[in-house]
C-alpha cells in the first residue's frame, strides 16, 4: 500500500469506522484528491456520499455539496457531526436559518472549521451567498443526484440547470464532482454537458442486481386476484405494491386487507402523521405490505423487502429500476413482478398530452422502452443493463437466469410477411391512422372512418383476417419498438413509417415475433370475489365488512363505492 492509500484507509477508519472501501470508492476519492473533475455513477446504496465526504474531511477548505432534498441533507449533516467532535464540521445553508445561524455558519467557514457545506440549488443562487462563497476557500463542489439536471432523468429540477453558471462565479477552477444513481447514456451525456465537465474522470459501477428476479405478467381484470395470490404464496414476507394513482392505492390496500393481508396505503395525499405511521409499521413489521404511489421509497432503507409488485407499469425503465431496487437490499431474495397491459401505456400517454412537445417526445421515447421491456423475449436483466449502457451476457453473467424469459422462454415465430403487410398498410392508408384503425384495415373491419377514406377498397384490406386483432396490435407494437414505424407526437398517436420501414418493404428481413405468455389462472377459493365476476360467492361476514369499508372509502375519498374484482 502506498502512503496515500494508507492515509485513506486510516481516514476511512477514523471518520467512518469502516475497514474497507466499497466498490469504486477508493479510486473515486483519489481522483477527487488529485483535483480532477469527477463523475460517479453508482446504484442507490452504492456508497456515493462517502466519495465526497472523505476527501472533504481530508482537504483544506470547504466542499460545497448541492443536494435536492433538505431531509437528505439534514441526515448527512447529522451523520458527519457524529464522526467529529466539532459541530461546525458540517452545515446546511438554507432559507430556514435565521440571521444568527447564518452568521455562525459563515464564521465557521471563514475559520476553516467547516469541511462540508450542504446547499439546495435555490440557496446557491442567492446573490449574497455567491458573494460570500467567492471570498472563502472552496475545496471542491459536489453535485449529488446530478440526474436532476437532465430532462431525460426521472426527477428533473429546473434549478439544477443554473448550477454551472453559479459554480463559475464562485470560482472557475473549482473541481466539480457529479454523482448519480441513474445513468442511461443519455442522462450521463446531459450531466457532463450541463456541468461543462466533458473530460471528467468517470467511474461507473455495475447496475446489475443479481439477486433480483424479474417477471412480467399480463394485466387482466383479475389483476387484484393475481396480486393477492402472489402475496399469499409469499406470506410473512415484506413487500411493496406500486400503483399509479392515490385512488387505486386506497382501493387496493383495502382489497388486500379484506383478503386477510396485513397492508396499509401510502401516498402523498395522506397527512404526514399517517404517512410516517404507515412507514414505521412497515419497518417494524407490524404489517407486511405497503400499497403505494411513487411517493413511497425515497430514503426508505428496509433491507429485507422480498417483493416489489407493479400494479401499474411505470413511465420509464429508469423508474422501474429505482423502484424494484428497493427489493433485496440485503442481498437476499427479491422478486420484481410487473403487471402489464398496453392499455396502461396509452393512459400514460394521455397524461402527457398538453405538455410541451419536447417533453412529450421524451416521454414517448421513455414509454417505448417500457413497452419493449414488457414485451421482450430476451433476458430482462440483459435488457435493463443494456438500457444503462452495460453489456451483459446472461449465459455467464451473475444472475443470468433470474427472470421469466430465461427460465421460461417464450415461443417465437417468423413474422416477416406480417410485418411487411403492416408496413404496406401504413403506406397504402397514407400514414393517416392510429394503430387501432390500421389493424381494422388489416383484418377487414370497416368503420365510418375507414369508409370515409375508402380504405376498404384497398388491396391490403382484410389481408390479415386469418389472425386475431390482438395479434396484429401486438405486432404493431413490436414493429414500433424495432423502429420500422413511429408514432407521431403532434397528431397524437398516428402511425408513420420510418426510413428503415420503407427499406424493409423493399428488402424484408427475418422478424421473430414473440407470442405472449399465457398464464393459466387457477381458481383460488381463499380469494373474495364479487358474485358479479362469476367467482366464488363471498362469505357473508366478509361481504358485510366489505360494504362498510366501501362506504367509508366513498366518504373519505369522495368516490363511488368500488366493487372488488368487477
Ligand atoms: P448512495 O448515496 O450511493 O445511495 P449512501 O452514500 O447513502 O449510498 O451509502 C449507502 C450505505 O452504505 C450507507 O449506509 C453507508 O454508511 C454505507 N457505506 C458506505 N461506504 C461504506 C464502506 N466503505 N463500508 C461499509 N459501508 C459503507
Ligand atoms: Mg446518495
């Protein structure tokens, strides 16, 4: 070990009590200590904070840490103060401080006591703060959660956009450290560009989570029953079920409860007290399952979450990775199960309409990836890692057989001719139709629109009537994902043909179409269903319980009582 390495290990032990660096920490710290601009990409829980905390403590001057969340900053400051006798070693500078407190912070910085100064980007833009920071010694500037700078990230914050400008005003030769857990190549590029550190030394840890099992199941009307069945098969284990809307969270939590599962809801519409109570119940294992919107998760550190179920598919692979990443933190089993129906993608698309075109385009592209993930037949782990710019060989890689596609390969067949027919139909109908009407033409169903365009007189009309509509819809999606077709943003969903698509018509290539898994859902007597669904007739006592719950639910949420498994 060199002298520097010995010093580093000693400092690690003294300040944090750890005897070993985790992953790339040591290399990152050396890079920072050498004064390089440095870019760190590590999954959540990888130990990014220590990468800037340790060099800050070892160097002269104050390191400025930009972070988006006050709560996260406070935690970090408390932790750092815990390792030192000096209270002033770390401070937060934000708008909640009074004059005396601000004076104290500034004095500590001037005196060289403060090694880490945490600021939110808003506070950093304040003129008096910029002026002050210009006048003191700054060791480096770390931008934590740097993906907030990118519209392609899952948590864009406009205030992050100004950072480079401010950093330059504070001092134009300050080393800049960007850190993030979310690094698609696109976000990565955005971060380097916006922080203007194109030559930063980049350290990227693997995003592979070999202990997580990935699975996608078709989402049907029985989805609640499917979820209940899954949870019952995993009884006693901790899990999270993510839903898109607060209303759905409430409903599903109650459905689980009446089915004997210890579950609570969690979303931003609940008051702070209820939220923290439900979170504690989960951590203390008074309950097994939290049904939640994405509001649940940031900063939740329960190591033995055994499953993460998505009742609704999220709006990007990025979000899916983050949310499923909460399973199996302890390295033990973690089952990531997503329920997927293309209808949900269309719902997400609807949410985007009305937003600026650029934003819609990004949203569309991200959704396209989600569709591709859900409908792919390749290793899901390979797909996810590829999305993050990482090569993965599922024959040899760690966790290579941990997904449904690898364990239960999907059937495929040659669909070259069918693809050609789809593309020809798009051209023949002059790129005027959305997917549904295209398929109507292919199977030979004439509606008013098709009649008005006289599309029913074309030679492609009805040419694919030997196959189901659902087959053609699935094929159109796979052809979209393959890039032979694209959805027009301005006209909202009208299908256009791409250059590659035109080329395909002339020179058709092999196109292996994946057939959906068929999951046979065996009846389960333990699940309460409404008589409407034709399922088992529910026990009278439970039925009454349900009625009460529905009534309460209706009052509380202002929504009509819902019927389970309608
Ligand atoms: P990230 O910001 O990358 O999500 P954190 O900085 O919050 O990760 O660190 C995650 C956890 O790892 C923390 O509990 C931290 O104390 C721990 N940790 C960091 N470095 C080490 C290390 N060298 N040895 C052991 N634990 C570490
Ligand atoms: Mg962090």
